[in-house]
C-alpha cells in the first residue's frame, strides 16, 4: 500500500496551511467513560493528564495576539471535568470567540456537574455531543452499559434549556443554542452518507424521545490508540487500512481541517490536529504555546502526515465537524 505522502505527491495535491481559524484545545484525558473507539485513550484513570491554570492563561493570551482565530473547540476526555473548563469558556466568550464543547452527554450527571448544562446554555456554548447510534444496543456496546439511557436524558435536558430549538425556530437567552450529534461506525467500516442518516436520527429521536438536534456529523474511526488495538485484536487492521486507501478522495484534501486548525495538548504542545496529538506528532518546528508569540508563528510550517491521515480523506472525507465533500467527489 502506498504511503499517504506518496499519494499526495502523485495526485499533486499536497495541502498547505492557511491562517488558523479554529483552535482545538484538549484540556485532558480524564473521562467518565471508556469507549472502544476512543482515539484519545481517555478514561477515569487519566487524572494526571489534565491542563493546568498556567497553560489556560497562556492560551488566552495567545488568542488575543492571533486575530485569525474565531473559534475554540474544547475537547478531552470529558472536558467539563477539567477544573479550569469554565474559566476557559467564559474568557473565550468574552473575547468574542465561538466556543464548542465536545460533550459525551453522560458527564452532565457526574457528581459536581449538576449545573453544567445550565452553564453551557448561559454562555451560548455550541455543544457537539457523542451519540453513535439511536438505539440502546449499539450505543451501550460501544460506550458501556447504561450510556444510551443517560445520553437521552442529557439531550432532553439540553432541549429543555433551549438547545436545538433552531430546529423548531426557537432560541436560548444568549441567541441560537446549537446542539449537534456525532456518529461513529461501530466497526471497521466507512460511515454512511450523512444526509440520509441525519434524517433517520431526527425521525427516530423525535418519535421515541421528543428530542431535537441541529446537525449530525459522521466521523470515520481513526486507526490509532484504542480503536487500533481493537483492529489488531480482530485481525482487521490491514483490511481497514486498505479500505481507507482504496477510497481516497482527492476532493477531500483541500478541505482537511489541519489546514485551518491547530490542536493544543493538555501540556501546551502544538499539533496539526487532534489525531497527530494522540500519536505525538507535533508541528514541524516542535513549538509549544510557551515558545511562540502568536499562533501566526506556526503558519509557515508544513503539515505533518502519516498513514492514519487516510481516515480523513476516505469516501466523503472526515473531520471533527463531519464529512468534507460528497463521497463521489
């Protein structure tokens, strides 16, 4: 199988970095769930790998010096479990940024998080929530027993606070409150077309649980960390990599999120994307937030690629906000 870099050269489509518009911040790997497909290898035992206050303040300082950044995408683990999550949200909103919270939903019922949903609504945070299926069997298989029932309760609570009422043309008190869902395939397959699956999700969740949401993001499972271990255990790594390579879509390359995103780890290292972060592939010049004067300093560096990048360019392409292009390119 040719390497990802070889294919980019053969197709004459090596992507170049653009000004950073989205800063994805991984505030730590601590999570109340242990999901089979998790590329972060997060879980309840990851208490040490959590972002400290000094790192949060430095990120906010650099944002003020980087006017191209319009959005901060906060992830984990369960980002809400970080002690400085709310500070980061409040200060980012004060600076006029759109704030995304990558929420696993069940964290809203963890002790100490009882008012987190209200906080998110008050701050006008865009919630992107994990729900890999609209049936309990598939969700619990991937994420753990009882996760589906708690996820449904959490979605109903978010709806009651005004989330996704844009779907019925209502608004929260700070304006439109967006609630998007994320679908991941359970096994080593490409996700289906997002438009039809979104219709199925909306019909099923509305009929069964009176739940509304805005968009469904279909995301390809990346062959790294916990999902990689699962592929090897099933002896399906080679076939999955072949599937990704055979479905390479050149049209997806120009839309890759690594062109306009930067990913910051809990300890302040800078990466092209969240996936490179989990593989410890930092940006070309090994920068950290403590060695640069603004995020514009990273603009001239080349993007780092490896074989997992086939996951972002297969079929309709994949990013943290779902598919990139029509699957037929």
